[in-house]
C-alpha cells in the first residue's frame, strides 16, 4: 500500500463514520482500521523525514568539500 492510497482510505472512513448510521460493532471495526492506516501513514512520513535528513546531510557535506 502507498501513502496516497492509505490517505484515500482514511478519507473514506471519515466520510463513512460521519455520514452513515453504523452499528456500534461495525463502527468500532472501521475505527480500528482507520487507526491502523494512521499508524501506517505516520511510519511512512517518519521514514521519509529520515531519508530527507540523510540526503540534506550528504548535500551539506558536499558543499563543505567543495569549499576546501
């Protein structure tokens, strides 16, 4: 699954929970699925942030080497 698909599914869950009359057991299950998607998205963003940090670090060290 990609981040974009997870966000799309989350939006569908939000829409469903806010507009439909859903039995409590079903709502709980849907909510649990949403929480798993949120965790997935958080991990994806955390990973991407780490990659960006590493790329920036490499770029900064290249700039220092060029000056020497």
